[in-house]
C-alpha cells in the first residue's frame, strides 16, 4: 500500500532547507519529524518519555558527523504507535537522544519544535520517495 504524506519545507536560513513530516500520536498530540536523508538511524527525543518504551538491555553506538570523533552511545527505544496521515507506525526502533539543542535551533529559526529525525533506516524500509514539487513523501508499506 502506498501512503502520500504531506511535508513542509522549512527555510531555516539562506539556502538551508529542512523537510518536516507531521505525525499524530494516540493521545491526540501532534509531533514534527525532520526527514534527514543523511542520518543513518531514526532518532527520537529522550525528553518525551510518554511516547516511547526504552529497551533497558540494548544500547547502540551512533556515529554522527558531530564535533567529536568518538561515537555517541545511545539508549534504544521503541516509539509507541503513531501515524503519518493514514499510515500507522508501530514499534519503530529508534536511538534516544536529548534533542534540546536541536529544538533550540528550530525554535529560533522557524518557531517549531521537533520530536525526532526520520533517518535512512526508516526511509529505506518504506522505500520513501520525496516529491519536492508536490510537497509530499510517498511511503510503501507491505505486510
């Protein structure tokens, strides 16, 4: 089944754009995810504890292009059910990070906050196609 998910193109600064997809959680709360094709792993804000279950026995090294050469050791969690439009997502495995610094940037630049980053693991799994002209992301879901 194909799902067409509306996206926003946020202009952060000169020639700097980010793609945002809105999600709905089961409690009626909306969250915004940055679609990050350069991220290998999907990330969720560890400060939003009501929306994930942590895997106490699993950690993962997350290699990022940050200021340090050392990999970042993160906790692993599973986001509780949420949906992108009509597409319901369950048990999405994520790296849990404190996203306060990222939200500070988005708040100052665009007046929004984000709950996570959709990485290439998710985009590849659902064979994502980003259509900039129509401002949508097409996801393919098969059971």
